[in-house]
């Protein structure tokens, strides 16, 4: 006899078997056509067979772009959030696809101080359109905008000081108006492309009394106390400036645009220029890259240069699986030229002038604060000795910035007692620019060479 539960189980099995007979399993095959990318023929490249050890090392360690990404780019440029190039930092270099997308992508305008912006990275500026007093004028492109704090006292309206407290908008081309001053509303306009159509967006406005200065390229807006919050809100919107470094050159307007990586031209690539600190012997503003890791070796630089030089137009991430052509790479003829120590990243040519200019007032033979002299003879040798404040640290430890007391003092590292140097007792502030700190870091990381 079967129990009621057994009978129910048997009936369920019979029903399942009957159901299976009605299902066509297509002999276990899945009706699917994969759309796989074509992988380039890796046998088209003849390997380098010369005797240059650096080229041979690069070819052995980085035979393909994928190897270069994994062993150099990913390891060096992406690991530290907020510092390196991961999801929050442009360009994102975490994956091979990200690296490939850096080719022909625009370089980035560095935030912060204007001196950190490269002309070739500047974008087209937003435009200023007036209604009211200057509505007879065409819109003008914003070069840069700044607020001088405070409320203006009584001033001569026929001779407005260029540093008068208020809102100062510098424009690329002169505002063409028959009036030199007027009350009006300035509208901030951004142009963008939406679904293939060029559109305009008025995203902010400010109404006040405006004055036309310096032949029309400098517009001054009066800011009264009740308008302080409005101006702060305006400046926090993120106005796009055509001359973000304020040197009189609007990079995009003058067609100076530079790409992160330029196929076939590593010497014109902004990403490489940031690593080297220069492009065609012209200094590149901002700290040298990688910021939080040691500089690339010559072999690593050669791999990157040869990858970029051999990158075809319109290639995609699949090309990274191709071998890097070290044999025909022009930089294989003299890889030593890619040494990141470069020409001038030494104590005598670069670091000594930085310290003398910024620290000499308090650390000279006459004024020896902390018994530290950074001006005059014998300074380089002294820097290689122990610090007076923390004897277990050398002032400069060649190859190790974290063990260099002077560098840790300059960057205000955790655990270092006292003010960040250089310290200005009048303002209570003090710090070298990011570019200067980058130079000193590069110098230490490459062995703190005295001269070459």
C-alpha cells in the first residue's frame, strides 16, 4: 500500500515527465551568435633584437599594451582614491578600455589655482548676455571671473579703479556698446549639444550697475552687501572660463586644444607631458604625475611612448592586445632621453632656486631658524644629514620622500610638528605651489641628484 504522500509524489513525477516530453531542448544547443571583437594578428610585429638593455627590458616586461596597463598604468596611476585616476579623478585609467578612451580625449583643466591650468586644456568659455543697459551688445565669451571682497565705497564713476571691490568679469573680445556704464541684468549662457542639436542654457543671472573698462574686455559689476550671497551662489555654480589661467590666452578660442593621448605623437600628449613636466621644453603647470607613487622608470616610459607612437587612428581597446613595436619605435634609438630625471630636475638647476626663493628669508646664514640654512655654500651636503628636529630622519633621503623630513615639513605630513613650510608670519599661511612640490618630489624620488 502506498501512503497518500507517496501517491502524491508519484503523480508529481509523472506530470513532470510528461511536461519534459513537450519541451524542445534543441539538443542542448543555445541559439546565440556571439559578437566577439577581432583580435589583431600578433605575429605581424618583428621583435626588437638589438642590444640596448632598456629596450630589451621594456619588450620583456611590456610586450603588449595590456601588459603596460596592468604593470604600470593600473599599478601607478589608479590605486589611491582622491589622488589617483580612478572613478573620481579624470581621466579614469582603471581599465584597459579607460586607457584606450584617453586617446583623442580632451585634457583636463586642473581645479584650484589659475597657474595650474595649461593653455591647451582650456575650454570654450560660457557667454555673457545683457538685457537692459547693454542690450545693444552681442554676447561675449567669459575669459575669467573674480570677486574682490567687500563693498565699494564712493568712487569716481568716470574712472573706476581696476581693483575696486565687486564682481569683475574679463571677456575674450570687447563688449561692443555705445554706453560705458548702465544698470542691467547679465545672463550667463552655456552652449551644449543635445541629441545632435546645438542648444543654449541660461543657468544664472546677476542684475546690478555695470561699467565697461579696459576697452570693453573688463566688465565691473557693483556688489552691495545685500548681494553678497547672490554673488557667492553665482560663483559656486561653476562658470566655464576660456582663460582659466588668466594669462591672456584663451586656449580653445585659439585652437590650442591638446588631447590626453595623441595617436602617433607621444610628445604632444598631455598625459605624458604631465609625467614629464614639460611639452616641447615648455613647462606644464601642475604637479608631476604620478603624484602618490614613484616616477616611471626609463623602461616604463619607453613602453608608454612606443605604445602611443604605434597607436593607429580610430583604434579601440582591442588594439591593446597587439604587441608594442619596439623594433620600429623611434624612441628605442635613445631611450635614455626619456629619463624622467630629465634636463634640470636637479638640486642646482631646479630645487635650490625653489628653496632659496621661498625659504631663504628665514633659513639663511644670517637668519638660521631651526639651525637650518638653505642659502649659500654647502647646503646640498647638509640636506643629506640628519634633521635637528627628528634625528632619525635625514633632511633629504634620496629615493624616499616619506623618509625625508624636509619634504614632509613642506607638505605638512601627519606626525610632523609645527607649521607647514614656508610659513608667512604675517598671514599665518604658507605652502609651496603644487608644481614646486612636484618638482621636489621628482628630485627626491630620482635620487636627489646634485647636478648633471
